[in-house]
């Protein structure tokens, strides 16, 4: 009897529901916090230099590397039989489980592997010698070993002298040489290539317009040949300059040796970073950490995207998201304006509204297919035929590219903008509209001067949501223009500066590519976290900017109170 | 316009004894009927509104005063399913004629609403809005308009130092006077007021009433009010409406002291409503 009454009271007080709701909320918050912590922590520690270990194994071999992670595992039965009896007893005590560590041993050019698992029972002992260096190279991934000698032109330094100040100075010089060679090869020779291509296209354009046996064509041909001769000469000059620089560069080398004494002579300019991992103090470690972050943010990727930076991807994501916002804002706002302000509210408008809402639920890959089929293959091919016939059969706009990716995402996010804008318009008091109409304003003037400014913060909110969704979308982009490595940024010094037809890199796709498509997924794994951290940061930054703008607008229109 | 429905056959039994202005009538409402969908809201309304006088529309809630007022500048056009019958003429021209320019019509009729509805912009921009939408961009004209309209609305002294501030920072009474300034900024012929004081405290109400008194003669004012004392204080002519019909239209003094209609008497003496 009392129990029953208490149950009734409890329900009347609604406390079980309160607990349920509170529990659901805290579970959600915990999951989000856990996710963010995982990303942030893994992203932040990736670039911190780890110590190097030299491990002496029981079979007499040695290996050196960075301990990356460790785990407990169950070794196969036949492996157990090869162990000594006391080892076997110890393992049986632990329930047949063994402990092992993954070492990043580097030296891919020697060993054909970057990582190796070492079980504890294999280990005789390990040490952390101060002379071990970790070398990040332009090619072949890292090298782990010791510095044998440093050759600077005609002088050769060995032992202690090969490390320290001289090495740093020489490396800085080598980096400058590398930058110069690169500038010649990519910049100046690139410019010549660009002009050659342009001259070829001009000739082709004349051929298409006037025919191959016209006077104009012969003239253009002569002009083109003269220009080609000139460009060839310039090219030869630059190539000779680059070759001279390269042969000079080859005189500055460093001789490295792995743990077993195998030597490798490496050009200094091919070394990105070299540091004695076990001899660093905290300050030096932070230096390495900071320089790695800087490289990540400002350089291009190397080694199948697992090393180097992601600048092209940051750039691509940023430009694409902005273009998408530029495309989706007028499109979505105008559609919502028509639906809410002009269209006669009836069954047709309700049906359109339901369709718009359902569009938001279409799988994004479908938009990708549509973007490729409609934008690239129909619209783009049409543009190519009309404006770039001399480049055919090479597509210009007739393939995936920045513009088509932005438009596809704009299409994907337009329902979000329409719904948010409609709500914002509906929230504008009718009295304001009436006031404006009574002043003799036309409907469009009322919308322009009264309704839109008042609804702007709400519209901005929709745009923010759309941008957040668009910046994080990957699946459709794979079809309409994102590539794993784009040789050129979509913005450069050549007219028209913004190249909407170019394919580009994207952080979201970069995550997928690094983590799951590269030959060396273990090396790519930390990059997955760092890139995710970066992508989230970029989205947060974009949103924060939009929210800042929105709040300024709000302040502009909502000063004072009733 | 929707097709003209059948006007009810009975002759209107309205009692008429209005005061006549010096310049005659400006608006003639003749056997005006209005339906919201199937529901008829106005029945055979016929009155002449005298130029330069203040005309009050009184009556219990839902009697159609606001509907009639909003028909004068065609604000009801926004409503779906609206049908009309009869005619309203401004200076002899039917305002519901196909060729009439609604925007031009509304420019000749300033309107003040029940709740102050200043636009979310500065005080000055609020006042100049009606002439800005007309295309006036001359700064001197705009400044003169601000000063003239705000002075006419008795708000100038209070806001002259903060014309660039948001209008939403004003008090309710000030906002309503700003709305009046806005309504007269484009120099209309008629000022329509839809219960302009219903959201205001007594002090603000008094100020608005003084203002109406000052505007008398310069503008033809039609005011809808719930407050019978207010109608008695500010108006020259009063129309009493009941269930969509105009029961009595005449000189205010007469309507409130010796009404000719029994219903009017019941209402003004507080027996119902």
C-alpha cells in the first residue's frame, strides 16, 4: 500500500524522467568530450620527438628505433615451443599472453620495412645511447643510426665534430641550395613550360579557327616556332644552371651508419631534420616539435602524404568551403524568400517544403554522382567545347575540379540554408512588414530594407551550419575533383589566378588517403589524428568567424530593448 | 479583385448626423461589404469622412472597426480569401479599381498601428523610410524631413541628440510617436490610427492625444479606439459599429450625450460592450 503510494508520488514528481534525461545528456556530453580529447591528445603528441632505443635481442642481433606503441597479445603455439623452459613457464603464468613493442626502425632503403614488432621475450637488454640520431629525409622515410662523417666540399669531419654547430650550419645552407634548385625547376622552368603550352594552344586555336593551310596558320606557326626556339634556349640555360647547382650540392654529404654498421651516404640537402633523440633537453625537444608543426602547416606532402605538410589540403578545403558558401547563400536565400514571401501558401508549397527537407537526407555520395554526371560531364563538357576547343581532348572543365566540387556541396547544403532562412523569415514580426507596406514601400522594398536585415542573423546561422557540413564532407568530393596529390594550388601567379577547373586536395580526403590508402599505414596513423585535429580546427575557425559576423549584425539591429 | 458578391437587399438603417468639414468629404465609403472566406465581416458600411476632421471608429471587440480602417489603405490585400463589395472612394476615385496604384494610395495614407512597430534601424532612418523608398536621396531633404516630422510628432526635443541611435532603444510611448512621425513624414492626406494607445500607459496616451489634437486640421485623421473617453476627447465625428454594421455616425458630442440609436446609447453608457 505504502509502496504503491510512493511509486505514484515518484512518478508525480517526475524524478525518474529527470534522471533519464540528465543521464542521456551527460552520456552525450561524455562521448563528445571523449572524442575531442582523443583527437586533441593524439594530434598534439604526434610531433613530439620520442627517444631512440637500441635493442639487443637474444638471437644476437640488434635493432634501433623509436618505440611507437606496445600491446599484450597471444603468441601462436609453435612460437612458444621455440622458447626456453623458464620463459615458457613465465608465459604460462600470465595465461599464455606476451607483451610486445612496435619499433619504428626506419631505414626503409635497407630493410624494406619501417616498423617491427619486438616481443619482450626476444629481448636480451636495451639501451639509449646518446649518439643515436633520428634523420628525417626527403625520400625513403626516416633513418635511425649514427653519424659517421660530414663532407663539406673538400673537408671531411668525423666524430664529435661532425655533429653540433657545423652540422646545423651546413644543413641550413643545404636547405637554401635545395630551395634554389626547386625554384629553378618548379618556378622558372615551370613558367617556360606554361608559355610553351600557351603557344601550342594558341597555334591549335588558330588551326581550329582558320584551318591548317591558311595564311594565318602559317604565320602563327612561324611565330610559334620562333618563340619555341627562344624558350628552348631559356630552358637549356636554366637546366644547365640547375645541373651546376646539383653537382655543387652533391659535394655536401653526410655519411650515416645504421646500428649494424651499414653505411649510407646522403646528400645534406635531402635531409629535412636531424637530431640526436636521446641527447635533447626539453627546450630542444620543443624546438623539434615546433619545427615539425610548422613543416606540417606550411609544406607540401612527401612520401605518399605520410610525411611533410598539408598546406595544399588546408588551402583546398578553405577555398572550396568559401566558394561553396558564396554559391549556396544567394541560391538558398532566394529560394526561401520565394517560398515564404511570394509563393501562395498551399499544398504545392507544402510539398516543395517536404521535398527540400528530404533532400537533406539523400546520401552525399549521390550528390557526388550527380555533380560528376551533370556539372562535369554535361555542363563542363559544354564549356570545353565552346571556350577551350584547342585543349581537347584534354578536359578543362569537363572533369572534376574546384568549381564543380563547390557547386556539388552547395547543392548538398542548400536544404539547410533554405530551412534556416525560412524559419528566420517566419520569425520577422508581421507588424514590421505591415508598417513598411503602410509607408508606401513595395513588397520587394519591404523585403530588402526590413525583412532581410531582420532575418540576417538567422540566415547566417543556416549558412554556418551549411559550412560546417560542407567542410567535413568527403564522399561526394572524391568524385568531383579531390585528388590525393595536386601538383598545383588552385590559386597561383598565372592569369586568371583562381583556377576553378583544377583538381585540389582536401583535408577530409587526406585523412582517408593517409590512414587507409597508403603503403605505410602505420606511419600514416599519427597523421590521421593530426589532420583530423587540423580539419576540426579549420571548421571551428570558419564557424567562429561566421558567428562573429552574425553577432556584429545582431548588435547592429538589436540595440536597446523594450 | 474578387467578383462582387450580392449586396444585401435591405437599405442600411444607419443613423446619420455627422459634422461637415469646411472642405467637404475626402473619403466616401459606400455600401462597403467584406468577407473573410465565407465569413462576412462588414455589412453595407456607408460613411463620408470629412477632410481635416478627426473621425473615431468605436465599438465592441470584433465589430469590424479595424477591418474597415485597414480597408481604407488596402492593408487587407495581404489576406488570402478576401472578397469585397461596394466602393471606397478617395477624392472621388475608387481605391479598389483595377488601375489604382496601391503603393501610391498608401503613400497618401499614413498608418499607425496598435503596437508600436519601429523598424530595427536608427531613429532618423525610421522617419525617412517612407521618402527613401520613394527614391529621395538628397541629404538636406532627408534631414529637413526628420526634423519636421519629429517636431510634428512632438518627439524632436527628446531625441534630437541621438538621431543615429536605434529606434528600439526608445520607450513605448516614444516609439509610438516615432511611428506617427514616420506616418506623416511623406506628408500624406489621411492619417489612419488603429488603436494607437492600447499598448501605452496613461501618460504616454495623454501625449498621443495632445498630438492628435495638434495634427487636427493638417491631416484628416481616422482613429479606431476601444477607449470611449478617448474618442470623446479627440474626435469631431464618431462612428459606432456593431457586428460589422455602422449603427450611428455623427457628431461626437451628440453620439456620446444624446445618441439617436438605442444600441449606441447602450454602448456608450456602458450597458454592454
